[in-house]
C-alpha cells in the first residue's frame, strides 16, 4: 500500500439510506467501529440523514459550556455527545452533510495531521468538481477562502479508525447562534454577519441541491476508493438501537461533564 489513508485492500460498502435520530447515528458509529476493529465488517462509508435538528458535542466537552440548554429544550434539539473529540456543532436535516468512514488502521497514516489531509482529500476534490474552491486547513478542517466549510474528527482503535465529517450545506446561522453558547451574544445583524464570515455554506457557491452534492461525493469516493452500494444490516441496526438506549439517549453520557 503506497498511500495510507487513500486505499484499502478490501471492497468498500457505501451506505446512503436510512433516516435516524441523533442518538442512533452516534450509536452506529460506536457499533460499526467496534465491528471493524473485531474483523466483522468491511470498510464502510455511511452518510447520515437526521430526523431533526441536533447538536453533536465533543467527547471531552462540558455540556453546560457548549449548549443554550433552555433553547434546545424548547425547540426539541437533540444534544448528543460524540465518541470523538473536537467541538460542538449545530446540524439540521438537509442543511448539513455528515458522513462517517470506518476503515482499517493499517490504511491510515500514523501521523494525525497527514491522516486528516489524506482522508479529506477526496471530499475536497468532489467540492472542487462542483466549482467550490475547497482546501484542507490543518489540523482537520475543510475550508474556503471565505470561511470554514466543515470539520473532521477521528477515533482510533487497535485495528480500525473512524473518520467523520460534517459540512455546512445551507446552515441556518441565526439558529446556530441561538443554540450554541458561542451565540449568546446579542443576535444583531452584525453578529450574524460575523458568524457567516466564519462559516462557508456550500449552497452559497454551487447550484446543485443537497442530494446532488451527496451524489457527487459518492462518485468521487468510488473513484478514489472503489466500493458498492450497501445498507446497514438488521443486526447492526438492532445493536445501535440498544446502544442508543443504554448510552446515547442518557443524561449520564450526554451531560456527564
């Protein structure tokens, strides 16, 4: 293998179906990296489709420091702690693009910065193919000269790596400001404009709709990695539902810091 982080000796499964709530998505990350780590699953990329607005917070963040608690309760926004580190983000169905890649540890560069750059490269190529001048910005961002498009986070196990990314397609900046503690400044036009300069939304630069952008990402992924369309198995889904109930729906996990 000449280019770690770009290929795998096994055939890839590309999952692009199924709508789940936020706890199940995070449970799926936990279940699927475990199964790949145990040699029970082929390398996989999974695109997320959410049932409602959500805030994934980083594994080591304090809930109270990141989220406007009263606002998220009043607006039925799921706040779920990820199994990866990094910062809190706001996500809405159809307004963001999230995907998770589960791949063998041997296929990923040992150097963390290099691994992010390699694993983000295919997505950057896809965005560039749509006319958006995306770049990799160390350590782990996909960016544009006008601001951040999205960020990646990783989790490494003995034999497997999870690399997941959320990018803004048409994010509601005002809703983001109301949801996250960073937005507790007055919601003035100046504050919204300032936030818009820090976040680049794909829809502001390309004509393609949300579905078409995902199709372009899948095409680029196949060009880079190969792979065939697949679906989650019933067993994977049931395992994720159980783990969501015991962990990712609980205050003990989500509000533990």
